[in-house]
C-alpha cells in the first residue's frame, strides 16, 4: 500500500526526523513535501491536496495555528497532528476523536498513528468534518485560566502551594513532586500529564517524560551529545534534565519567547 504524505512543521530538524521515521517504519511511504507555515501550506495544498493520502501537521506554526489552513481550504484527507505543549489541543482531541503524536515522539507512537490511518481506509474520515469544531474550541479557550495553587501535605497539615513558587515538577515511580525555589519538595496528587493540562504553557515546559520546568528556574543550558541539551535549573535536581535533539529547537524557541 503506497501512502503519500505531506508534513507541515516549522522546525526543520523535527520535520526531517519525522520523514526519516516514517520511511523507516513504512517503506511504501512517500513524503511529497515539507512546509513550515500556514501560508505556504495553503498555497501547496490548493494544488496538491488530491495527491495526498495523509497529512502530518504541527499545531503552532511560524505564522499561526495550523487549523487556520482549513479556514481557506477544505481538508479531504485524514490529519495527524503533532504537538508538544498545546494543552488546549490535547483536550480537544479527546472531545473530537482526532489523532495526535506528542513531541518528542517515539517510533511506536508514529507506527500506531500510521496503523490507525490504515484501519480507517475505505471509511469516511469523520475527523475531517470536525476541524472547524476543533478550531472553534481552541479559539474559545484562548483566555483559559490556569491553576494557581495545589493543595499539598506539609507537617501534618494541608497547605496551598502557589504554582508560581514551583520551579519544576518531577515524576518518579508514578509519584509527582513539585520542587520550589527554596529547595523544598511536595507530593502532588496528580499525574505529570494532568499537571501539564493545568499550568500555563507560557510559564512551564515539559522537557522530557520526567520533568516539567518553569521558565524562570532555568539558569543556563549545556550542549550535550547528539544534539541534545542539558537544562540547568534552580534548585539543582539529582538527575540531569535532558531535552532530546528533536525537541531542542522548540524548547529554545519557547525559552526565547
């Protein structure tokens, strides 16, 4: 089965990595084009949408949300979205049944997405009819409020811990800890995935599967092997906070905003 795909991703390294992963997992995949903006995507898709079987799309592009593409053209092929920290979108995916892969993506996640595409062949792509619903959902949540505190145990009491005092979150053996600027740590009765949906993506970033770091806790960044980064935060954790090569450009972009 030959699958023609197009990739819409504004980080060249991530786009190349995805293309390599797709071809490695599925030799019959052909990447027709890679685009990095809403405008370039609209221009190309107007002429070439009928040649595509599947689209992989980042959510946030250099000139806006990728959903804005579908305000100009009607999608006629399935879409798999790529995201790192767009919590609104993750909630919307659950509501609308759209598929997504989370950066930094694993080969297994990409393989599952491809398999889901194959399983839907011959059926009407219901998700294409819901793109506008998803865009409306995101726009309605632009002013979403975020959690301001967590109720935590401290010396046989319950106290509210302000989110602004948390420098980083860490998970170990399914327990989530919040580390504060004064070197203390508290157990958060939640999962790291759930915490990620409750805190501001402008203030916090998920560096990897174990750490969420706060912008102002970042002291500096060291270059590491194979294009990876080590994020140095205060207070210093016992483990290195490593950002993958695929996610490094996006992390630096987030920190620079």
